[in-house]
């Protein structure tokens, strides 16, 4: 799975452990071409399924590397990882270790929060940034909730906010295996671990987004009611020359509800 330098990469199609600075996490890779680093969302979508249609579609245009954030996979997160900044530095260290270049950085929801934090720190190894229904900034006043409190509602209510068509995409927990339920619980716990306070944002991030010096696309599900499209437009407005694009028929997770439109929008952008 290793790579050094250059702009064309080759994924093995496998999932394997990666160790960076003593921290081990899982990494899935697939495809050939420019390196696309995909950071998955948090609760309730959880980690990216290695067999995800979105992953297959993206792999037609790039070599996709998709880590499972520590704490979301088969093992708990190390105690020293406590916030989004920790994950941002972990993944920047990953890119440094393997001397990656011209990386297409894609982050969805919680993964978008991580990607934005990476980009304001350094874009030395990044060529493009794609934020998909990303968390991370505060656009309203103290009394205005920008992001729905998905810990204060039922799974059914959350599905109605997160998906354009909950009946088609939301999972029935009664039919899931014990292993799948454990992964869901880890996703819920780890999302809170990294971004509970302040809730799903960094008060300083919006004021630092001017530091993003690479072409940026902000993709948003038109039916997202966890963080509505106006939140996405504000995100794009804070990044120099960023493009904003809606994906119809999708809520918080376009890569799940509209994988073809999701992958095509990214392919068109990087082309």
C-alpha cells in the first residue's frame, strides 16, 4: 500500500492497517491515478464500507485511499486522540510519511470538518479540496443552532433529517447483526468524542478558511436538514474562490443516496 512521490498511484483493493506515530487505523485503497484521500462522515453513516458504490465510482477516476478514523472501526481510539485537530494532524502526518503529492482531499460531514482543518494548516501536499455537507464552522449567533442536535433525537427522527428518502437508505437496527450494532455504537461515541464541545464546530475555523489556497468544491445535499444548504453556502463563501454545488435527491450523505452524481461532480471538478 505504500507510495512515495509522483502523482500517479495504485490501490490494492484491500483494507490494511496503517501505523502513524504509534497510532494504528484501517486504510482501504482502490483504483489507479491521482491520489484521492476520502475522509468518511461520522454518526449515523459511520465508516465507509469498502464495497461502497461511491468508492467504486471514484476509483474509476483516481486511486482512492479511505481511512477509517480511529475509534470508528474494530478498536477504540487511543486516549491521546480527543478532537478534530488530532485527526487532522494524524492524516497530514500520513501524507508526509508517504511523500504524497497533488492529493485530492475529500471529506464528508465529520470528515469534511477534518479536511477543512487539514487545509487551513497546510496544503503543501493537497491539490484540490472537496467538502461534502461538512461540519466545522459557526455561521449564526450564540442562540442559533446551525447543526441539528442529533444526539437529542431518536434514530428515526435523525433519519428524517439526514436523508432525502429515509425509507430507502436508513437501516433498521432490528435487522442488524451484533457486529454491525457495535460499529454503529462506536460511530456514535467517536463522533461525540471528537466534536461534542463545542458542538460539531471550531469557533476559530471560519476565520482561518482564507488560508485554503487550493481549488475548492463545496458539495451539498439539497435535502440536508442536519446542516442546511445555507450553511454550505456560508462555508463556500468563507473559502477563496470556492464553488458551491447542490446534489438533488440527497440529504447529509450524497455518497450514499446519490453515489453516481456525487462521484461525477468530483470527477468533473478535478478534471
